[in-house]
């Protein structure tokens, strides 16, 4: 009997490809945010499928805060070589000049300058009016209400009172000059779906996701990896080798690891099905302020 | 469990999207929280955040959208996700406040099923009817009436029955065929994920078991092949492909296709799916198609089969849900988005508006936010479309304001034939059209003719066709020509098992196909696109 039903992964894939194509077809200047993590890798993989056999019809953009794990940057460059994607890298020049970092400026200001401001600068600089992001609605409760096409005003701000209803797969991407949309093709994926898809499609991911002995310090309850000698050790902190992996990746001083033995994708999936904590519990960025994601979104962070 | 075992268990599941609707305080947040909690998909850090003192408040797990409401932010839908080894679920949670119609329509547009909450202490209310109507208007075919707070009515079967009967009577007027009633206590967990010791009289299972097993595969239209072109893929001079998601039906390599609206005919050369070249693809798969001839195809065009075409017109009738503070301005030009087309469009003065509480029709001059009405839409461009009832993709559209670019309305195209029941004289019932299936008789011969016919009937009816089965005895003795003429009178698929031994033969129209078993016959039928609309 020939099959006429899609599995849930195929259905999610179909929806995402539809969204990617729609944006490429109607938006004048799209770009894909590429954060090097597993979600970005899945999004990039879907985009390549969506436009095959043609190359990606838009560049990918990495906002480099200069504090990413070294392995992430190496992985990024490898993927660009292998896929032939056009990579744009942007670092906030003022932030760089003033050496804005997570230690002297606090995570909030650091994130604002090196991520949020940097992103806005890059979008303005290149004149992009649509930016794909790999965010998922299951990541965090405030995202549950986020639309797939998220409308931003000319200051890149998310105006909660001015979002458009989304029905069927009829997306409305019309914007006036200066306005833009953020598009989230993975909105309906969960962390589990992402890993199942990585496994099914054999998508490469940064090795930091897999358990390995790594130099770790315990700081405010989080396991922080000493990725280079810029991490300022506090009194009494001594890096120790621990078997850990990361569930999300970002700036290394702000990303907590989890102790784990999962060193293959199937083991990660098995661990996740048994796991009892959400992936964001490892993100230091969510803890430091109340309702922080909502705030950041309004300011123009993803 | 070994890692590989998890994988095989979780990888190939179906996706069910459902909508939850209820009035404030019916217990919707508690129900969703209970579902997530008992299905074991709540993380510990989220669980800690949902405690008030030492008590777990299930409603807090789903973040009641209170803050946004207070700030006057319009939340149309909040989406939540959970999985069991059987299915992945997407819940579209619509807040039950003033914006109900707009929110519900949004959440319902992509849902397979709707869970309607009824507070057992209150019974069926106006809101319940309103929710059921909107779900049915948006084409949802499966309803679950969750009769909640049964603990407060002493787990009474009589109370449950009154609600069930009252709702059933009302629902007979709606286009929803599958309605399941489940008595429950979201607070205590009875009949949500686990069964209930308190209500042994309820023979059906708990909500989750229903959500895991309700049959949705045949809700999709796999009969009318439609593929709106989203994008032309042209990497070099050699390759010219047309990318788009199949809206309905099945596409096969090598078939003749018609490009609408130009009506150029050509042949499919290749189909590129997300997983490589294939000679077959079905809705809602995204594909890139190459064609034999150099025809002119651009975004917004539609590929169809020459023997099964949609309406191709400048105007249509539709039900619209108005979604914006600025009401409908009849005669003004809007932008209409349908499949991949964005075209100027004007909307007539509504023929009527539906009072969502009573379902009665009222005359009106315009439509305000959250109002639903029947209009005529005209566009200068020819549009290819189907009735929404038949095709949830090619029959749907949104209206966009030309100046602000806001999405102001959502519309569902109404079939012209069913559109004017009041004005046209009694129509001869055209059964095949209404059923959406070709009159087709299949005679089955062979040693196990009865068994094969039974299995085929089962297959077809599970896929949504109306099937009758006759045995040879019931027909009596007719010569082949008379038999064939007789069979064609059935405006439905009629399966006739013949007990005479011989090769197994399926006859239908001029085709004769040999097959082996029910599955093979079904595959042959779909391969020949015989189950097409008249
Ligand atoms: N006794 C009882 N109370 C319930 C039940 N379900 C919900 N409630 C209570 O009804 C109130 C409203 O519930 P909530 O989930 O916030 O309603 P919502 O406004 O529909 O989301 C809360 O006080 C709940 O504890 C139930 O099955 N039985």
C-alpha cells in the first residue's frame, strides 16, 4: 500500500519548508540568523532542502559577540565551507572598542550591546527586511504566543499590540519601508523534534552537545566551561575535569553545562525523554531579570 | 530503555493539532495543565514555578495569559506541545475573552480537532454553541465535548446526559460528524489522562486515549490534486522547477497537468521532494516539479489534473470573520491573499451576518470586529479555488488592508451550488457531487471475493468514502451489459463480490485492472485517479 500520511517530523518539515519558501518569494531582502546551535543547523538544513537544487537565495548572518565557544566558530567555518552558504559575520564595533564583556558590564548590558544592538546594526547595515530565527515556541513560556511572522517597527521593536492574526498557512509579510519581520520556521518544533530530526537526517552539530570531559568551574549553581583564559576565575574557583555536555549553546561564560554521559544523538534523545528539566534552565540569561525574554524581545532581541 | 528503542518509538508518529476553547473559569487552564502534567511532559523547573506555597496549581503551568490581558495586549493563540509514544500534539489554546471569535478562528484554522469545555454545574451555554459553530465553520471535523467539574455534581450520569443530549440536538445543525462526550474532572484528573473510578458508567476512555486514537488521516483531501506554485527555482539554464506545497491530492510523475489560470497543458517530468526524487507525492508535501514543455508558470499559478479542475473565476461567495477594529468597508479595495496569490479585491455589502449565539441570520450593512457574515468577493484576476468545505487550502483566504497592511479578515469560500438554496428551485439531488466521489462499481471475483470485498469496503470507508456492498445473490441474474448499466446507477462506490472462481477483476468505466487484494485494489484506484469528483 502506498503511503499517504506524513509522520510528525515530515509534517513539521513540510510546514517549515513552506514558510522558508514563502519568505524567499515575497520579501525583498531576507537573511537567515545563524547562531551555530542545533536549531540553526536544522533551519539551515531545511532551507537547503527548500531551494534545492538552487543555492540558498539569502545569506546567513552570525552575530559574533567574541565570547562564543571556540568549537562553535570552528564548526561554523566548516559548515560554511561544506555548504557554500554566504556567511556574514557582524560584531558591534562600539562594543568591541569598549571591550564590553559579561564580567565588567553584567550580563544584561553585555547582551544588550553585543547581541541586541549588534543585530539591529547588522540588519540596518545590510538593509534586510526579513530575518529567519531558529526560536521555538516550546523554549520558554512567553514564546508560546509568538507568531511565525513576527512584525517589527522601524526601530526593530516588537509591538505586542500590532501583531497580525495568522490563519492557515496564509502569512502576511507586507511591510512598509523600514519595517521588518522576524520569521520563525521552527515555531512548532520541540527540543525532542529537533533531536529526532538531527538523528533522522544525520545533521552535523557542534561537538559540545555531546558528553566529554571538559574543564569546568561551578559558578552560582551553573557548570561553566573554561573555554579560554579570558574567563576570570573567582576566589577559590579551580577548573576540574567533568563529563558534561550542553543543551543550548551561546556565549561560553553564560552557558551552563549539564553532567551527562550522552555522547551520541540517540543517547541524547533517550536522556531527554527521561529528563525533568527544561533546556533553558542552563541559560544564565533567563535568570537575571524578571520576564527577561519578553523585555528583550521588545527591545529587538530574538 | 535502550536509546535505539526510544528512537523507534518516537520517530514515526502522527501529528495531531487541536484547539481548546471554553469560557473563563470553565477549567481550560487546569485541563491543559493536567494533560501536560499527567502525560509526564512538564519539566521540574516549570513545575516548581507552578506551585503556590506547597500546592501545585495546574493552571499556572500554562500561564493564564493574565499579564497580557491586563496590559491590553491582543493574544490570539498560545501554542503548547506535548508528546506521547503514539502522537505529537500541538495545542492551540485560545483565551475565552472578548476576542473569542477572532482568536478561535485563528486557532481553529490549522486544527484537526476541538476540545470544547463545558462546566457541568452550568450546562450548555451560549458560549458553548458559539464555540461549536466557529469550529464547524473553520472546517474542524472532530469535536470533543469535555464536561468538566463532574466532581461538583456528584459524578452524576444524569447531569452528563442532559448536557450530552442538549448539545447533540444543537450540533445536528452543524457540519461536524464526529462528536465525543467525555465527563471529567480536570482538577482531580478523572478521565483526562487516566480513567475514573468515580464514573464507571462512562464506557468511553479518557481524553488522552481519544486524542491518541481519533482517526484524522481521511480528513485530508487526497482526491483533488492542487498545487499552488510558490516559487520558481532556476539555478541555471538547465533546470527550471516550480516549488510549492501540494494543497490536496496526489501528484504523480509523468501525469498530464494543466497550469491555471492560463490552461496550458503539459506533463510532469520530475518531482523533487524533501527527500529526493520521487514518482509520487501527496498533500501537504512540499515539492519542486519540473515540466516537459516550456510553459509560462509563475508564483500564484496552480497545477491541477485536466480531468479535475477547481473553479476558475473572478468572483466567489464566502463567509468571512472580521478581525480588525476598522470594520468592513463594502466596495473598498482590499488585498486578498489566497494560496500564493495576492490580488486586489472588493467585498460586497454582507448578505447577512450570523448571530453567533443564536446562529440566526441578521441583516447588516457592514461587519465589525469579531462578526461573521456572508459576502461576495470580486477580483480583477482569475482565481483558481475550491469550496472551503472541500478544500481547506484552496478555499481559504485573508484580506489585507491596502494602507496599513494589517490582516483584517479571514474568509472561507462557499460553494456556489450550495450557496443559493433559497433562490434556486429544488435541485435534483446530485449525490455524487455532494459526496465528492465518482459513481464507481467494483466487481470482485475469486475464491475469497467476499473477504476481499469486505476488506476493501473497510479501507475505503476509513478513507471517507461512502461505500455500499452488494453480494451476487442480491443482484440476481443479469447479462454483463445490463449488469454494468445497473451498477453505474449507483451514485456511490458499490462493491460486488462474485463468488464465481476466476481471476480477480476490478471493472470501472472503461478500465480493467487485475489485482490481488484489497490494498492492491485501493492503490490501483488511487493510481488511476478514478475517485475523482464529477
Ligand atoms: N471542582 C473543580 N474545580 C475545577 C475543575 N477544573 C477547574 N476547576 C477550578 O475552576 C477554576 C477555574 O479554572 P481555570 O483552569 O483557571 O479556568 P479557565 O479560566 O478556563 O482557564 C479554578 O479555581 C479551578 O481550580 C474541576 O474539574 N473540578
